C-alpha cells in the first residue's frame, strides 16, 4: 500500500492563504464580490483550483474539498471540520491556522455583508479593517459587526493549542492524518504531534520569506509558493508512511 492508496480525499481549512487568493493574477472575482455580484465562496473558487491542497490531491489522484475562505477564522474552520470529516472519512486533513484576532458571528440579516459565508456566518477581525473598509465605502457592501468587534472586543480571541487539541481528537475518530499548518503566526507549540514546521521556519509566511517568494499586491504568495509547499507536504507524507501497516506516523 502506498500513500496514494491510503486517503479517500484531501480536506483543507483556513483563510486566504489556503484558498489561493490572488492566484492566477485576475482580480475580477474580487471586484465582483465587493460589488455584490458573486459570493465570497465564488470569488475564492478559481484560486482553490490552483492552491496547494488541490495540487496535493491531484498528486494523490483523489478529490479535494477546500473549505477555506478569504478572511476566514479558526472558529469557522473548526465549525466546518466537524461535518466535513463525517462526510469524507479517511481523508488527509490540511488545517491551516490563521491569526487569533479573528472569529465569527452568525448574522442572517438580509443584505450584502463583507466576510459573510454561504452559511450566514460573518467573519470579523483585523483582516476587514483599514484599507478594505475604505474600498467598500462606495459600494453596497457593509460590515456592521467588524468595527464594533475591533474597537471593543478585539484580543487573542481563540487559543490555537486548544483548537488543535479538538482537531486532533476529531480527526482520530474520522480521518487518517492531519497536518496542523500555522500560516501566519507561531502560537502553535512546534513539538506537538503533526504540526508542520515549514522546514524549521515556524509558519507559512516566514517560510515564504525565507525562500524569497514574492508577495502579490494583497500580500498573498504566488503559484511558485503553492507548488513548493505541496511538494514539501507530499515529501513528508512519503517519509512518514509505513508500508507494512499501511498507515502514517
């Protein structure tokens, strides 16, 4: 048995880095989203086809289900994980952790709201503050929750190590292997099992910086970074695979 035979699918969670935001160099989707023409999920869809989870799935010849979203929080990823691993058991889980100043609130009120997903959960935090807030001033897009959250409630809203403990236990019951991927912070204890250390750089952004990958206008990394990360994760899968037991360490 090989790694290709082990997993039924790849399931990914996280923020814009995992969603492949800005891959392909076309900002049409983002413009259409800000103007309320398409949903945030639809705006992210083209990038997901090029992002590292899809590259890994293509290598393993299995489906990829990428639940990440631009501006997404750890709270959203954890919420979606519970259902996803039941619908797609025996999968390779790529759980990307984002900044701890983000969370989400259920906000079903009718209207166009920045950072709201198809489940009517609105993502809040510094990702929607400042420049992006100025961009939407002349559109129908709103974010009534974000200013309140940033100005009055903002702090390290969730503990990554606590979330990681829950993710580990859920995946033990339903999935084959999980990679904990710190994308832009180092709050994760690197000696914890299954934490991807990005060749000793701690997180994805620092690893990209060390490898001199170029950032796009909205501070994401391009196709070269996604290709390299996919290759690195696949290499780790091969390294940890035990052909005698058909399982990963």
